[in-house]
C-alpha cells in the first residue's frame, strides 16, 4: 500500500455518520409521503378523526417504515460500512450516492402512486398487483392520464428527490493521518452493530420471540381496518407479500366433523321437484355501489337524495331487492369468483395466487352440465384482468370480448372503443342482447360492464347531457344506467325474455361522498337485485342479509338444481332471515355480518362489534352482545373451511 493511499483514509467515523444521517433523511421522506397519503384520502382516513389518534397512526408507521427502509437500503448500508480501505474514494462513494437516491426515489414514487389507488381498494397495494394487471395493454395510457390528473404529486416527487440528492451526506475522503488499524476497528465494529440492528428493523423487533411483521400487524395500532393503510407503507406491503403462502389452515377446529357441524360450504339440495329450464343472465356492473342507487337511499340527505340510476330504480320496483347486501371484495378480480363461483376474497384474490390452479366450479359449470349453453361477455381486450381464463376454468363454454365485438359487422367495432378499457357499455349491451338471441334455450350468460370506471369519461355524444356532478363517476353511472335501460327495452321484445331470471350486482364499490359509505363496512355496500319478468320470484324489499356469494346458491335453488355444489353463501329464497350472513376481508380484518351486527375479527380475537343500524360504526359493542360468541364460532368455521379447501384443492364438493 502506497503512502498516498494511506492518506486517503480520512474521517474514520465518516461512514457511520453518513449511514445515520442519510437514513434519517429517508425516514423524513417516508413521513412526508404518509402525510400526502392521508391528505389525498382525507374523506376516507382523516375526516372526523381526533388529532391525537391521527398522530398515533402516523407515529405507529415508524416500525413499518423501518422495515421497508432497511430492506431497500441494505445493499447501500453494506457498501458504505464494509471495512475495506480500498473503497474509500470519491468515485466509489459517488456510486453509493446514486444507488441511495435511485432506490429511495423508487420507494417514494411507489408510495405516492399508491395513494391514488387507495380509494378503489381501501388497502395498500400488494405483490399480486403484478399478476392482476399482467395482461393489460393500456397501462401506459392509464398511468399517463393519472400523471396528468395528479400533476401536483409529480411536482412533490421531483422536489423530494431533488432534496434527497442535495441533502445526501457523503463519506469524507481525503487526507487522514489516522492509523489504518483504527479505520478497520471502527468499521468492523460499525458493521457488527449495524447487522443485528438491520435484522431487527426488518423483523420489527429484537427478541427471538418476535415473528417478522407482516401487513396484518398494522391492525394492532388502528381502531378500524381501513386505517391500517395509513400505518403501512407500499414498499413494505410489496416486499412482505412477494412469494408468500397466502392461505394457511388456522386449525380452529380439531376435526372435520366438528368443523362441518358449525359450517360447511357444500350444498346438498333436498328438493325432489323437476328442474326448471329457465335462462339466467347475470349483470356484474362495474363500480355500481348501493350509494349511487336512489331506491336504496330514500332517507339520505333528508329524503332529498335521488341517486343517479333512474332506470335501475324503476326496475327495483319490479324486483326482489335485498336492503342489506354486500360485496365480498374491493376489486374486480374479487367480484368474479364471488358472484359466479360462490368463492369470496380472503387475504388475496385467490385467482392471483397458486390456488388458481385448483379445480373450481360455478354457475356455468353446474348449468352447463345440465345442457345449458353458457357464455361470458366482457368488452375489454380478450384476456384483460384474467377474466377469460377465469371464465374458461369455471365452465363457461364461450367468451365474447372486444375481439368478437369487432368481428361482428352489425356493430361499430373499435369506433365504439372508449380509448382506455373496453367497448362502451351502450353498444356492447346491444351486442350482448343480440348474441343471447342466437343462443339456444336454456342458456346462462354473464356480462361484466366497463364504462363506469376510471378515468370516468362518457362517449362524446353524451358529453353535454351527462355533465360532471358531485363525483366524476356519477356521470358514468348515469350513462351505464341509460345503457341498461336500452338493453331491457330491446330484451323485453325477445321470445326468451319472460323465461329469464336476471341478477344485477356490481364487482365492487367506488368513489363515495356520503359518510355512511366511507366506513369499513360501507365500502362493501353493493346491490343484489333479482328481476324475474314472469313474477315467479316475488318482487319486494327483503331485510335478509345478502352477499355476492349468495348469488350462485340462490340461482341454482330457484331452478331446483338437484346436485351437490360448493358455495360460501346461502339460497336467499329459502334461507330464514336469521340464518343469512355476509363476510368480507379488509386489511387483515374479517367483517362478519349477522344477527343485526357486524363483528370484526383479526384471525385470533374480536376487535369490534357494531350494530348494523350504527351506520357510521361509532359504538363498539364488543363483549356486550349475546350473539358475539356464536358469531365467533361461525366465523372461525367459515375461515377454516376456506383455507383448508384452498390448500387442499377441494373447491368442488
């Protein structure tokens, strides 16, 4: 070693100082990103909160920030602290600065971008997002639109990245007369201290009894599940869910007989009547939450609220409609299995996990086995959202998407494409009606609509009549409602119409401007409407609790289907009101609705119980409700049946 190299060993404490100072800068950046997340979603996360509780939530995020920061900066920490005097040069530490800036800039951008996505999912994004949008060909245009709509986040990101670059404290290099042994002693001690600290930071604690924290750990710091998104950060959620085994049998019950005695998803019909050869049409209407439908909200805004669905309101007058009805998930990929196969979303959409290879049944497979012609319709690019794969795996005999629409010369082809997602609802509904007319009876079809969706635009010819209202989605809801009116006006003239049972629901809820729909349960308020033109299914309002997973058993029950099938729901036509229920999952918390209450369960214990009439979920009645013990037994059985059957490929009876 030359004397010149010896003189470059300047500031033997400088590497450790650089690590400490620069990590503090990263903590500050994460804190600013969390504040932005809160303010952008104030109606859902901050409105009505006490200042002390908000400070508690922000402070609680430190443990998850520490884990994410250490994970993402581990290589940089090692590069700076590794005891090797040869690396102490200006060029080497300039590389370290670039690495630190790039890694933490990516983490910042991910956090800011996810704040825009939160209103649609009510949770932090997890690693399944890569699978969810893997087949989408319009992501560049969607991202471009969002960048323009949220230009202020671009400016914020640019300012914070510039600040990180300018504030970065580099390791001092230059002349240093300190002996080399001191450099190695200090650097070795620094890295020996840093390694266990980093491991503890990643795990969320020091003791061996501490299991590595996961996204579900956020619930110990919050009062309601939606707040977990504020405590978490997106890099942590992505890292902690990559390659994880999503489903695990909790073994609440020791034997399967004991489990089945409390709850079983296997339905064994007892009817001896002949099967009714009636057609079935299921509408999964994008984002149509109960909030937008006037008929569901006659007491809203002092009785002055009329909603945005005049046609659907008129159809409800002739339909069986469930007053307390809920979705089983918050994303489109959650809705498909719930509605068409009776399989809810717990933890992650099962079709985005290895369990997607399980054998799965559904309405289409059951009725296809009875000679029904079956078809699924979705006006997006074929393969979008994995819907085509799901339809095929669950027994649909045909799939009609944008490709088939464009091939049909009776319609306008890509002139009717909305430019982002799919064919506009109005022309695609007419295509749907025409294709149904070409099917032989009996048939079972389902259509997943697309127009009431971000980026919330309507066809040019309706731009003047469907103007911006309280929320951007409202004009889109009016457009899709008008498209439904046109469909039914055409359909009622067809010979198959009166022999058809129509089910109308949504995939998930969306934007909200009423407090009761912004609660943990309010975000799952979805319509379940059954319209029977023949009048065999008696119309009216029902106080039974309904969920999307009830649709399959209800439809099969209405047809007197006589073979065993699996569905995590009940036949709403025959099940007594006191035995109906709903269950959904949000940020590590299961919400079980039954007996007029909502029980929130974290997998081990009850976190809260609210009266269903407590629309704002203000009064926690845990340990005071007699039904709580029975609800806990039932929710354990439902969860265990789900997890056991997912892990053992037992989704068929």
